[in-house]
């Protein structure tokens, strides 16, 4: 059955399945091409009649994940230029106003889309939350730093989408005064920036950071990636010059420069920059309530399928410690706690704490507002991935069927019920169901068959980084 909602730009037609209405591919900004390429998002032109919102909109220009990640994180490619779109899932029963959750996908700021089946918002709508998922510009189009273009264009896209939610979500049964932004990995890093951006002030009321801490870099550092791509292309490092390059050729050059980088081992990539316009160069602490955490073995997504975990020798470990500036005393502490672990596992555990768990815990320590901390600990049997990066998403969305590439076909549904229910509760009331962070450092550990509260887990190791 079809259903119609009225937005500020025109009417849209969605479809009702199992008492959930889905509106897909609604434009929140003009296509970022032609005159709008490498510019801030522009308003959508109004339309006459009823616009079909029955299929996902085009995905932002990108290349698939490199092997072997391409098998574990299935890519969705939808051609077309109208890529600044969003999707809405809402209960067909009406009522409300209902709490709203806005999902911002991850992918190192150069991969991903809101069209991934894993991000289907039907379970949230079923449980009384209006779920909105957002596409935004990626890679050099969204986060390349140029002297003749605004910085953080992908983040400006996200702000435009949140503005659309404020102005239009009532038509879909949502409450614009009860909006939670939620994201994973680069999506969480984006949200951390949004929580301190003056341009996003008042557009949301709480936030969820999954496996992504606050992280911005100076413009000069971020611009190095653009200069490397410009060298690969043989053109000046300006937006004007890049806009004249064929998009496929631009993606080829971007992949050549950034293709081997990952969040653990580093390498050229894309970052949010402190520009004192969209994001303060010296950002303050977020003031909204936060739910944040990470997975126990984040590193295994990058270390295990690639075989890197087995290639790390004692010498390689020592070189990595020097590169990452990890003190020897910290390395000895991790080794002593894992006497039977390989050097690759020890390095991965340290990298996870250095890049994710430690910064998130320090953020919780520093904030005066309420913060709830979790850890996802269930271990996937697929390729011995364990509790790796991105594994929790299928549980949060109560969508295990579309997360099988990471979790396998027998992931525990009771754990998905528990985790999804906590996210629904946080979006609805601001309380996920366990104590807020305080001097006891309570952490909700999501595992199966046992999920429970742990006080100050692995505190000795985390304190060693201070």
C-alpha cells in the first residue's frame, strides 16, 4: 500500500509494508554536481505533484572496499547525480509525535551509503522510533581540502539533512524536539564534530558514537591528501582543477593515493578539519547526552582477513610501537596480560585502545553531561573476526539477516533484542537502561549469553596511556 507525506518542497509517495511506511531517496539538497560541485549544499528545487520515494537514491561517488573487506562489507552502488538524499522509516499507525533517530553511516569518509540493507530502519519504526538515514558526499568530493572551496562539505551535507529533519519530520510522525543522531566509525566521528559545530546547534538533542571518537586535524595536514591526488592527476590542487577532471579518473587517482590506508595502520585518507567555521579548531566538549562505546576487538576487521595479524613479528611490533609512539612500558603491560598472544594480537589490542577505547573513555571522563558507555564483546565465528569493528551494527538495527557477512547465520537474536532495545530507549528517553558514567566507570558489556554491567574494565591498561 502506498502512502503520501507533504514536505516543504513537495509531496512524496512512500510504501507501507508490515505496518511500516518507508520513504526512500528524498532529496534534502540539490545534486552536488555541475555548478554545485565542491560547493556547500544548495537548496532543492520544489516539485509539482507527487514524487515517488520508493527506491534509494544514487550513492555518492566512491570505489568499493579493497579485498578482502569487499566480501565482508558488501558495497551498494546506485548510479546518478542526485546523491544528497535521505530515507525515512516510520510506523504506519500514525500517532506521535515520535522520537527520531538520524543514522550517519561510516566508511572512512570515502565509502558507504544509506542504501546498505544493514541500515534498514524497519525495526526502529516497529518499536516507535522514526529512523532517518542519510547520504553525504565522500572522499575528495566531500572532505578534500582546497584553497577555493569550503571545508568539510560532507559535514555540511549532514547539517543540511538535519535541517531537513527539523523542518519536515513532523509530516512523518516524528518529533523535531526529540532527535538523536547515531553513527558508527566515520559516522560517529562526524557526529562528534556535529556536537560542537555552531552550525548544527539545536538540530539534535542527544548522540550515539559507535566506534568513533572525536577527531579533527589542521587544514594543512588534511590538505596533503589533496596534493597527493593532484600529483597523481597532474593538475593543480584546486577545486576548479579537480572539477574539470572526469569523475572516474578522479576516483582512480583517489584510490591510488588512499587505497591502502586503514584506521589502524594509517596512511593517506580524509579527515574532518578544524576550520573555525563548521568545526572549531579547538572544539569544546559536547553538551548533549551521549551513548558511546566500541567493540572489544575492533582491530580484527583489518588485521585478520588480510593476514596482517600473523605477519607481525617481534621486530615488526617494535617498529610499530615507534611509529605509533607507544611507550615501552605500555607494551610490556599488554604483553604481560596476554602471555600467549602473538605480536599481531598484542599490537591490535594496543591500537584499539590507543585509537578508540582510550579516547572514548577520556571523553566520558571529561564531560559534565550524562554519558553512557558500552562495549560489544560477542565474538563472530566468521574468519575468526571476533568482536571486530562494525559487527555490532546488525544487532543495533535488529537486522541480523543483513549482517551475516560479518556475524554468520547463527548470531544470537536475544543479544540483538537487548542491544536494539537499549538504543530505542536512549532515543526515546535519554536513558539506555544502565547507570551513567561516574567515578565507578560503569560499562555495559553486550555479550551472549551474558550481558551485564562491569565497573572500570581493564582500567590498568587504559590508565597506562595517560
